[in-house]
C-alpha cells in the first residue's frame, strides 16, 4: 500500500528494516550493526542536504580591470632550505660558545697573574719599577700604576712610592719634602678605591678615594705615557704630597715622629704624604723653643693647608757665635787687601795708607734675632802715607743670619 508522497514502497517511513519480523516480533540486529534512528510516524521524508561548496572556479584567474590580485600565502621552504638554515644556526651557537669559553679562560689566566704579582705583598699587576714610573702594559696600566703607588703610601713605603714619582716634582727650591716622615706617621691613609676618569693613548686621569681616620677624601692624579707597545711606561705627573705651612725661622729643623727634618732658612712650607703627624721643633744647641709638639692632619692636596708655628729664641751660645764672626770681620778690615772689601767701613778702603788699627772692638750686640743682628760700636784708626796724621771712624756692623750646617752664619754684612 502506497502512502501519499512516497512513490517507492521501500521508502515508507513505517517500513521495517530488511530482515525484521512482524510488528509483534522483537527486531533482531546483526552483530556489530547499529539500528538506524527512525523518524516518528507521519513525518514526511526530508531530502538530503545539497553541498554548498563548489570546486575551483574556472574564472578565479581572471581579474576585473584595475583590480589587484589577492596576496597569496608564502610557500613553506623546502626541506633542503630548512636543513641549511638549521646548520647555520648551529654553527653560530658553536662559535658563540667558543668565544665565551676563550673569554672565561683569559679572565682566569689574568686573575692568576694578579695573584702571582701580589704574592709578595705588592698591589696591582706584576710589574717592574723604574726610576720614572711603572712598566705595566695594557689599557688598565694607568689605573694599576696609581693603585700600586697609593698602596705604597698606605703601607708607609715611602722609598717605593718615591721610585714611581719624585716627591719634589713640581715644587719650588725653598719647599721642603719630608717623604721619609711617612714611615713615622701616627696614622696613614687607607685606600678605598682607584678608578679611571679619562684616558687617551698618551695621557690618563685616575681618581683615588682615600680614608684618614674614617674621613674620606678624593684626589685625581694625572699620568703621561712614554714609549710604545711593551716599552710603554706610565708616569705620575705630580706626587701625592700635601703642604704644611711652617713658621720656624731660624730653626735648624723639625722633629717629625722622632726623626729630624732639616730646614733651610728660607723654608716656609713642608710637604708630606697624607697622614697624621706629630711635629715639633728641633732647637739644636743655639735655640730655646717654647711650646709642645703639634699634631697635624695632612689630607688632600686640594684642601686647605695645615700649619705649625714655633717661637724659637736664640740662646747665649747663638749670640756668642754671631759676635765672634762680627769681630773677625772687623779685624780683617785692617788687613791688606781685605781692607778694600765693601763690608768694611769707608775709612779703610784706601790704597794710600801707612797703617790701619782697630782702636776699639765691638763689645757685644745691640740687637739680635734668629735672622739678623746689629753690633755695638767699633772704631778703626788709619795713618796715610803722605801724612803722619791719624784718622778714625766709629761704626757698627749689621747683617743677616742664616743657619748653615746647624750653626748661625752672618751674611749681607755692612759697616757704617
């Protein structure tokens, strides 16, 4: 019996699957086969959906006038190209690993050299000290030179520091450098840091940070290179010494840490390596000094200078030494040809004289200090060749006093 809308009885929605029994029988299922899901009775059959996708358009390659083609996806590189890129990346990684390994080896070998150089208590790299600097090579040579220099100062090794740069470099003739006093300082500096400020092929500036009794200060040292290659030597231009103003006219010297430092008469400044020093007056046998030794702090050369002052007074032995020299000059003025000296009174400076006599010698000194003197009156009498008459002149001897080899000496003498 045909149902409306179905021409094929096999398509009837109520038709049982092939092999099924009557409706009263329980349907059987073949092994491994699932029963299809049947629509409810009375549901009209539905047509199978028609695929909407179509094959390639024959006109895909044709473009409308003025239209630009759509960008095409890039094709993946072929297998050989991918293998070539992989080999290139691998080679770059291997080269990078080799560079890192060589750098690590170089750093270790450099550290070993530094340890070897400092095995004997030295600072900085293994180097050879010369009279004008330190023979060290490479870009870090200026820093290493300064590091070794300030290391010697911190250890009180003034002689080794002097070998790197003359402590009197750039100072005046009347300036006194007491480098050896560093070994007797009450306290010395501690090196905090040494770093490069700037550097060229011929010059360099290095900043040092030092600490003295917990107080830090900085100072920049300049260096100059001499020679080329392995012969290049870096020399510090100016020493790390600091001025101390001194007022000790006439004193033969100062005592620093128990060591005597000789002073020229014209000295007004004393230069020391940074540190704390106890400075006293070295009176000697010709002076009496009042007051106790002074403790001074010598820090950065760019800071204000410390100062010491001593009230030194000539003693009786000093006055006796000066008076003895005055009398000797007076006696020489009555002897030919010394009578013509400008130090003698005018009455003696005559070539037509029969005799010259000291009528009255100076009995003492009217005034005397550590640096000058004026004698009491003296008198010389002369007799001319053309006349038997006598002529006399009373005068005083004046002049300056300097200390020479620890004793007073009169200079710039005049008689009037």
